[in-house]
């Protein structure tokens, strides 16, 4: 079977090519770490300024406003979701449901 040389060259790599790719990967990893640190610093600065602004508004005008916060988004693998062990599916009973104003189904 005849395979074109250009196709074969896509799957063959030299040691120099691999070394260059590893160097680029390490460079990108370092840049990502620096960017994450800078984003965390900016987030903390903005949150601090928002808290100071809220405190000053409360002292100056005697009004209370909520303080907006920028939170860090979870990265892949950090978010586990709610734990199923802590969920309670126990029936509260018709009397309690009626007292709480919940609909009662069945009998």
C-alpha cells in the first residue's frame, strides 16, 4: 500500500520537535499560573474596594446596600455538587404538610 510522504510526516516527530513542544507547554503553563495569580489579585482588590464603598455609603448616608463580590469560578474537578448523603427524603407527614401550606396528594 502506498502512503504519501506528507501523510507519514504528520505522525513522525524528531527529538527536537518534542523538545520544542515541551518548552512551549512549560511556557504556557507558567503564563497560565501568572494569569491566575494576577486574576486572584484583581479579584481581591475589587472585592476590597466594594466593601470599602459599601462601608462609606453606610456611614455617609446611613443607608445599607448589599456588597457585590466577585468569586472565583470553580475549575474542572473542583466542583463536586451537592452530597447525596446529606439530602433528607423523609416524609414530613400530611399534618405537617398541611400546616406548612403544602399540597397533600393521595388518599
